[in-house]
C-alpha cells in the first residue's frame, strides 16, 4: 500500500486494488488520517481505527492532547499518560503550570527536529516513563528546561528515561533554570548551562557549557563521560564528601579525573593516601565536622573545621601537616 501523500505515483508502476484499512496510531498506510468522529468508546479508544484517542487524564477527565490537559489542569495537579503516544508538533510543548506529568510507564515520542517538551514552570515534575526524540535529520533534545530570555524554570525527574536523537541530549538546561534528578537514564546525555542537582540515575555523558559558574552538585549518578567546557575543576561538581569511583570500584584521584573516565559518584571513604597533601585526594576536603545535633559539614582546611565545630567533633581526612 502506497501513501499517496508521499509517493510520486507518476514514476511508479502500481496496481489499483480495493482499499483495506491498515491503521497504526490513527493513520492508515494509504495516508488517510482517521477523524475518530463519533467513534470514541467509553474507554477513550476509537472503535474504527482502534487508536487511543483520549490519551491524557487529569482531574477525573480525559483529553485528546497534552495541550488540552494542561489548559484544564490546576497547580499541583497530576496529568497521566494513558498509553504510548507519538506527537508531531513542530514546536516544543511548553509546560508553564506547576504540574506532575506521570508517564505511567509509557513513551511520549516525537520525530520533528525541535524538542518534545519545554519546561517553563517553577516546579514541574516528570515521573515514571520515557520521553524520546526519534528525529533522524539532525540532533534533537527530548526535554529542555527554560528558553532564551526565560529564567526560573525548575524540573524534577524521577524514574524516567529522556532520550535525545543522535548527538542530541536527553535533557538540556538553559541558563538561569534548574533540574533535579533523583533517578532515571539519559541516553544522549545531559547538557547544562543552568543548575543541576543529581543524586541518582545514569547518563551517557554530562556536559557543562562554556559559561562560568554553572552550579552542578552531584551526590550520585553514573556517567560514561563528564565534559567541562568552562574550565571548572572536577572537584567543584561534587557534593561535600563525595568522590568519583571507577567501574572497578576504585576511587579516582581528583588530579587524575578527566572526561574519558567513566565514573559513579559515591560517598568518599577517604582511603589512607598522602598524595593529596593536606586534603583527601579523592574528595578534596581536609576535615569533617560532626555537630552535636548530628549534622555534618566538610572543610578545605583544618583551621576552618575547628572554627566551625563548636562543641562538635573534627575528623581529619588527611595529614594536617606542620
């Protein structure tokens, strides 16, 4: 069956046959798109082409598009995806309301060149599923946080897969905006010029842009590569008391860390190693302070640790020197 909207029939040898319906996601192999008019059953499916029509749900009602569900949603509402969906919007769908998008174990995909979702709200959450760019013509991101001229967007990600197209990023964070990752996978990686806090998950790569002072805090996560374009040192990306660990389980000295080293971020065990001088060569700190209330902090010098300790305890992480 030839799609008459795509095929130059004048240059093809063809045979005219009786039409048979071959629908997939609401579109027949011949190019015809089902209008679903008067054919949607009580469960939200088209009785003719069998496609899921009412694909999003929020507030007890179902909607045919994410845009319609967003229009209906109130702050802090959950919008749930009811099945896999490929969308063909030319522009990214912008999420400006502070909602939870529950992908419900399904995949939201798009083959056009621009990102599928753009986060503009100040407290948006995406959970439990996959957002994927299937574009083949150029690199494309799956999800972008913020846009040029817009700051203050924040996205929290839990149990998700964000997959960019070839050479595109799963997650891209623009300047003045923020993402928090607690778990998930990022084929195509994470690119950031904004704030990134990551306590779990894995990414093919983590790449910091060329802008100075990009705030990144890692207390977990695995990375095939971490590339820094702005001259920051690898220690500055780590949360206090954390270190990089190779795939064989050994810790990486900060002086030896580079973009070609695959690592997982773990709590530093401060092995006995004098190569860092007066600081632990793996996390970069000289001492750990435990306050009487149980809180801990890390300090680059012993003097700073003593000053901060009060009635607490100071634990040396390296030779204090003379």
